[in-house]
C-alpha cells in the first residue's frame, strides 16, 4: 500500500491520504474427481499428492477408513470420501490416475482416495466468501468457474 503523503501548509503538517493500491487476494483451488464428480479443494489444505500404494487394513476400523500406509516415515490414514461425505456415487476402480490427497493438519495424517487430480484454478478470495450454500456439511458451497459449477470441499469438516 502506498504511504500517506505529508505536506506542510501554513506551517502546519497535514497528512493527505493517497489512493491505496487495490490488493486482490487469490486462492488456488485444485480440481479432483470423487465418485465421478469434479470437486474443488483449496491447495493450501493439501500437503501432498501421492500415487496409490498398498494399504494395511485396520481391524475393527470404521468402514470409511480404507487402511493405513507409511509415507515418509509417517502413518497416513486413507479414507473413502464417498462414505465419509455421504456421496451418492462410488469411487472408481484403481487406475493410473487415482491418487491419495494428503491433507494438512496439526495432529492427524489423513488422506482422501480420489479418482483423479485434474487442474488448478485461481480465484479471488471474495468469490469464495460468496459461495452458494450446499446442503452437504462437508462442502463449503458451490462456485462457477469458466462456465462450470463446482462444489468446494470443507476440509475442516473432515477432521471434526
């Protein structure tokens, strides 16, 4: 932002505010596919994108926990977002495009098993603040980008 200009008028110091620069903050969103539906997730919520690897099954775990794996010496819990988020479709069979999307969290190491990771979008923060509400608590809302409508995942709801 530009500094205010100081002018001396009749021996008195006056401060006149100059026109501030417009600061447009942007947010990057990553398009992923879950149960055939393209959805968006904030890049800032993603720790890493990992190729599928074998999972160890956890006895008596909830049905949404697909298993755990070791990534960089850390145990990563991999969940099925279709079951957790109560989506109608089912995850596509494993393919070369399938990935684990590891999420950022202070305490938990959690990843979503997604059908594919597609592309990145850059939108203004104000557009995210004005999302159309979604009935599913796991989504922050809906946003239109380049003529397509996308639901935006609320990652905080996944850790609740």
